C-alpha cells in the first residue's frame, strides 16, 4: 500500500457555494502532485496533477482572468 504526505496550501470559496482546496501530495516514491478538491454540496471532484499540467492549466486561467479585466 502506498503512503502519502499531504499538506494543504490553499482553500477558498468559488461561485455557487463551491469550495476549492489545493494540497501538495508527496508519495513514498518522492513523486509530488497537486491535489485539487472541488466540493459542491455533498459531491466531491478530486484530481491529482503534475507540475507541467498545473503550469499549463494555471497559465490558461491567468490569461483568461486577464482578458476579463478589459
């Protein structure tokens, strides 16, 4: 069985009562992923992403947010 160390680094509310939690997850093999948990009422969506995916996704979100300011 694989063990992991989890450290929460961000937790915030989103529209429509959603709660978003971001965690740094380190596995026994030293692999590190970011765990994204989106809570919508009693429903949870949990996704683990690597640094490259987080970088691409984060960049796309920042670009979209910048366009909304115009």
